[in-house]
C-alpha cells in the first residue's frame, strides 16, 4: 500500500455527530470504536469515539476521534481541508452541505485563476476549501 496522508480531526465529544454530518454531505460509510469498547476512559468518556472513519464511494478517507478530557483540545485554525476536482455538481453540493449551520468565508464563485473557489467553516469549526477546475459554478 502506498503512503497516504489522511486528515484526522479531533473533537471533545462530538466526533460521532460530526462524522454523521460529513457522511450526509460527502456520502459513504463510517465506522467507529468507543473508548468503552476497549476498556478505556472514565465514565463520562466510555461512549466517546476513540477512532472513527468515513470512507466515501470515491475513495476519500476522513478520520476523527474525541480527545480525552485530560488532553487539551486547541481551537487553532491553522488547518483547512481542501476538496478539489472537476465535477462541479458534486463539489457544489459538498460546499452547500458543509455550509449548512456553518459560515461561508468566501462564496463559491469564479476565481481570478480561472477555477471556481470557495471557503467555509462548518458547524464544527473545521475549515474547508472547495476548488472546481476550469469553467464551473
């Protein structure tokens, strides 16, 4: 298997909810394991997600977990997830879905470099960039 770079998102106690939301937008199937399944975590953490992943029909992989209470959860915005391609309908639907309950920073529209581009922060505070190649949106 070739080396892959996979986004792994951290939440405090909303990883399951976030993965369900991302599945509603991106499609695919997700699986989760809880801390309790492995005999880990205190009473408040047993049902939290130790590891979850969403695999889309197109092969995208997104992983997430709930951070245990004793591990700090920084709210930095130094990371953005980027979705790009040439399927305008698919990528526009992703942008619209991710915008639901979120904040559009840059509307999805024609950019100076010829592609269509937009930025949104979803309802979980995750930053997304959508780029549609060539003539689109």
